[in-house]
C-alpha cells in the first residue's frame, strides 16, 4: 500500500472513531508502528489529525464548533432530527457527548419542557443557550480526548438519578458484539448511564455499524432504539431491526 493510501485510511479511521491507536493501525495496515508514527507525525504537521501519545485524535471531534471540520455533518444532522422525535414534553433525559449530540442539542425546540442531564460540557452549553429547559452537567474529571466528564464522581452522581431516556453516541456497534469502545474510562461511564436509564437510544452514522472495538459497553439487546442516517428499511439495517427498533 502506498503512503498516500495508508494515510487516507488513517484519516478516515480517525474521523470515524474519533481516536485511533498506533498499535491497532499497525495491525490493520500490516506495517510497523514506526511507520505509523511517521505517518501520524506527517498528518499532524499538515493539520489533518491531532497527535497524542500512542495514537491520534480527530480534529472534527476536538473542535466541533468549526463546522468545516465536522466529519459527516449532514448525516449527523439527519440522525439528530430523527432522535428529536423520541423526546416528549416532561421527560428527564441523559445525553452523552460527541458531534452528533451537539447537533441534537442545537435542534431542541424552544417550547419543549424537559430536564436534561449530560456528561458533556459542550452539549450543556448548547442546551443552555438554545432552550429554557433545566440543564444539569454531571461534574467530574474532564477527559480531553473525548470532551466528557469521567471518573468515580461521575458514576456516583449517575447512580443517584433515574431518567426516561438516554441518548448516546457510539464508537462501534454490531449485532454480535453490541456497543463497544476503545477507552476503558468511557466504557465505565456509558455503563453507568445505561443503568440509570429506563430507555436507551444509540445514535450512529451507518459507517460505524458492523465494527468492533476492544472494550464492551453492552449487548445490543440492552438498547431500545438505533437511530442512523439511513432509512430504517435499508437492507444494511435488516439484521439490526430484528433485535432493536431502528429509526
């Protein structure tokens, strides 16, 4: 594989999953980690990714307010519009982080009366600016790679609430392996979010479906809704629609 092809693959993986590890890329591309590190350094110098210890982060994820940097923004808007239909007046909701959740926060109708809990300072700011609803930020250590709060303090606070609906983004989702992620602390937060929620909706662009990360959040039957950028009747969603309500 040529260097240009290899780097194009790396950029796609970074934008899709928000974070990549050099060790994983080395296996996927069948090259040495030194080669991957050189690629990441070049991509970082050209402003296409953010280099971090052991891998790289997506600029789209780290700078979500720069519209031209957001990966698959139109698809994420479509998902947000669909997810809004799950929200009803009087609900208590729990929102995760990520660029799709920011799009959803920007679309909350001003007249809707809900209570929002979130682990994302960015989502909290969007909700507070665009609606009159109660917005409660679950506080804790801020994970710079994901822009959400993490740690035992967050888990303890989540254990004290009960919400009608949890809206979560995902790193990867498959019928066989369920919801998976690449960050251990994020996995623990998502598990705590699931435990305090009566219903859960996963919001995901279709590119993330049928992919698997190393750490498991839950089985697919633990979620109630899957919201994607495709029509629910699309062939690629058939297997998912057999085990979860696809919107």
